[in-house]
C-alpha cells in the first residue's frame, strides 16, 4: 500500500477537480475501498507560463519543494494537475524518488490517432512544446490557436477560472471551440487543468474534448489499482 | 505562513467537498492568493460509527497516524471533515502539535440560538453526544431522529453517498426533512459530512440547513486569513 501524491494548488480549483475525478474513477462501495492520497496545495508557486515566456520568477525551486514534501510523506507516485508545470518534468522527475505521471502523455493517448487536434493550453505550455512533441510521437496532426485572437480567449478563460468565474470562462471557451470547428479540428485537447472547469459551461459543437485532468486521474487510478493500493 | 492540514478520506467525496468549499470561501483573484493546504486522505480508517457502537475495530490508531503525518508536514492547523471522528477529539488534540478545529462547535455556532434544531448524524456520533453537548451549551433545544424510522433514512443517505449515489441519497434526506418539519424543527444540522452532498438533491421544505462541512471550511479560512497564511 502506498499514497498517490498530488502536487496541487496550480490552481486550487483544478486540484479539487482532479481529486473529484480521482474519487469518481475509483471503484468503491465504501470509504475503505478508496485510494490513499496526499495532496500538497502550494498556491504560492510563481506563475509557470510567465516564467517560460521569460517574464516571471522561476517556479522550479517551489515545485521541487513540493516534490520533496510529497517524497517525505513516502508517496509511491506523483501527479501534478497543472499542465504548464510539465515544462520542468525532467528536472522534477530527477528530484523525485516516486515516479511522476506526465499529464500530456495521459491526455494525448486518448486523442483518436490521426484526427486533427487543437491544443488549448497556456502560452507557456505551447511555447514549451511538450503537447506538440507528444502529438507528433502519436502521429497525429495538430493546430494551436492563433496568438492574437483565439489564444486571447484561452488566456481569458484560464484567468476567469482562477478568479472563480466559471460561467464567463465557459463563454470564452465556447468561442474558441466554434472557431476550431470551422478550421476543421475534430478534437480539442483541454490541455490546461482550468479548462475542464470552463467546459462545463460551454457547448462543444461536435468536437471531441480531451480533459487532461480526467486523463491524469484515470492514469493515477490505474497505476494504483494495478499495485493494490486500494487493499489494506 | 503555514499549511492547513486536512485529515480526510472519511469519506473521500466529503473531503473533496470540504476542499471545494475552502477554495470557494477564500478571497482570491489568482492562484497566489489562495491558502496552502496539506490533505491526507486515509480511506482505510476503520468505520468510526461502528466502533463507537461497540461493533467494530478501534479507528483511533489510524486517526493518530494521520495526525502524526500532518504534524510531520508542519501544518499550523488541523481540520477533520468527518464529524464522527470527533468522538476522539480530546485524544487527537492531545496527540497533535497543531490545534484541531471542532466541526460540531463550528456548525452549532451557526444555529439560530433558541430555535429547535434536529441533529442529523451517524448513529455513532449521536451515541457519542458531542453535538448534543454543544447545542446544550448554546442554549438551544434539539431533537434527534427516531432510531427505527428517520435514522434508518439518515443511515441509508450516508451509505448511498459513500457508494457514489447522490440522487437517491437526496431522496432519503428529503424524507427526513419533511418529517422534521412536521415535528416542528426550524433548523436541521447536516452533522455528517456526507449529508451536504445529498442536500444538493433534496428540497429543504423551509428548514434552515447547517452544513457542517461548509462551517468547518469557514472556520479554517478565518483562522488562516487572521494569521496571514495567504501572504507570501
């Protein structure tokens, strides 16, 4: 038996969403069937996207502190329900005794192979390129939003979720999805953990949506069940 | 700056509900405004209600293990979003360096003083009597559900939430609330952290509902903000 370690707080609502999905995906009839989890929410980690774009403080020391805290609690697996943080995936993995699941790998593995996908993520994550690399390895064509138009809506959507306004965030996301559909996308990757919280308030216009939070939770549950962490 | 420590997993959905309420109650415009939290979800703690009724394994060693884990993470406050566990409040407080908020105190302080209140909780919590003691100290008359009828519905409601069935749980709760209203109750204390998850699916029939999860979250946020834990 071991704990799933969650490095959370980026943002806090996305961490709650991850935990809700983890609980919902665990086959359970009573408390005792569930998986042991340690969550550290570290809201004070400097903005990840700004740092990648060269406009903010380096979040790596704070992220490593969180990883160290989880490893001190003896977790057997680490998940980070914040896509942009995966820019530092290699450094964080090197600093962690417990393996770290990769959110973009989890999400991309659910994209229908070969069907054009639109990547919705922070500007930092898109500049980092880890979603693009995973999709290329998955042999699937992709687009990213136009920076002066669609990406502005994605930025607004993320900001609105982080400030507790999911309904206007949903309206922003819906405008992006309409444009994506017009451009021929079949699938949109909600590649920032704030976006699934907005998607609840958006019509999806026949697009397949890949929820990176849900896919990370699915991988974590599979990993833990395979190892019997739900058994005393 | 310090962490709010959450001893969770009892049940897991109630812990997620607590975290969602903590995030919603925190005044914040961005990630960095939020409060640092460590959550340990320990689903394998033996059934608290059964133990109080002399029908199950003692959960105190597992609860103390969770308290120790949180204290090792250097939390400044502990909350336990599981009412029944408060039967062992004194023992857990004695074992914790960080103070522990009392969920029944948090909930009872929101009951209109002097207005008849119905306590909805597990059979174990009712047998322990901590809600009754808090209400007596608050000079407020109270009732508890009839054991062969209303309490059966409360038990079913809690069990259904723990097995992921909130809608039928809501129907059970609503039947209890209708009976409570007929008996002259003005307020019902949702004194088990599963019950607010059912209340979403129940008509409240003009009763004031006191959500013990929400009140515990409110006290935790107040405690942390007073101490500036939201500031870097």
